[in-house]
C-alpha cells in the first residue's frame, strides 16, 4: 500500500511517500510496524493524539481496518481559515 506523510510528519520521516508491505490489520498496527523500523518513524508517531489519518482519502480513525485500503495518509490536524 502507499503511505503518504504530510507537513511535519514528512519532515521527521524525510520522505513524502513510500510503498509499504504490511500484514497489519489496522492503522494502529501499521503505525507500530513503522515505529519499529527506525528512530525517525518512532519520533514521527510518538504522539498519535497530534496526528490524523485518512484511508483512501477519507478521514478515519487509528482503529480502522486496513483490508482493501490502497492509500494511508498521515498528517497533523488542519486549522481553518
């Protein structure tokens, strides 16, 4: 699946996107896999309360299932204007 990173998440990881092979059943399991990779991922996902996730461009929750999902995007909360 494609994993996209935006704003400071992208800055901490150092990549805007990557293709990830995963057996994770939920977003949270995917995050745990990513955090175990390297310190930069651990830093980027250290406070999930400060992150949002979208699955196939639909805002979702971290306990959402990944079955059938092609794209996961992580980003900080947006502020309106």
